[in-house]
């Protein structure tokens, strides 16, 4: 039954159907994964992201949600997902995506919470490769 719920959530979340997502979550089932959160974050649906972050099963893999929010924006999505992310490694990975996609506002948000000099971080290279930001 939970697999069916996940499929329905993954169809409704990226389209921003807040009422549908809320109705599905009102059932007694718990989602198995964070795919619907990732999809909503990828497509910039703030209200859906905010709702899904309150559901334990949906926030099980916050790293991907933050990375997609950083890569695609908007800033408000990155802020709310960052607020539940505690790992510098997770934030550093997201920083790379924000820098690579020239999301200066998200880079500024993530820098204080990340380690841009981490061994595997390419964030500074991505930020610098296209010249100075406007």
C-alpha cells in the first residue's frame, strides 16, 4: 500500500498539487522514501516542500532534496530544506550544484553552513570557472 502512496505522491508533488499531496498524507500510511520531496524541491513548489518536510518518511534523504533545490532554485526552497539539514557534507555537495548553476543567492546561503574546501568539493572551481559574478 505504501508503494502506491509513493507513486501517487511522486505524481502530485512535482506538479505542485498541494491539496492532493495533503490528502494523500492524511491517510494513515507513511511514505517509504523522499522521492516526492526531491521532486517538489526540483520543481520549485515551496508549499509542497514545506508540507513534505513534516513527514518523517519524506525527509529520509534530505541530501538529494537540498542538492536539487540548490541546483534549480529558488532560494526559498533551499532555505527551508537547509533548515532541516545538519551535515556539512550534505551542504557542501549542494554548494557545488548551486555554484555550478550560477545561483549566487543560494551559494551565499550555503557557504556559512558548508566546507567549500573539502577534499571532494568542486564548489570553488565551479564558482570561479566562468569569471566574476555580477
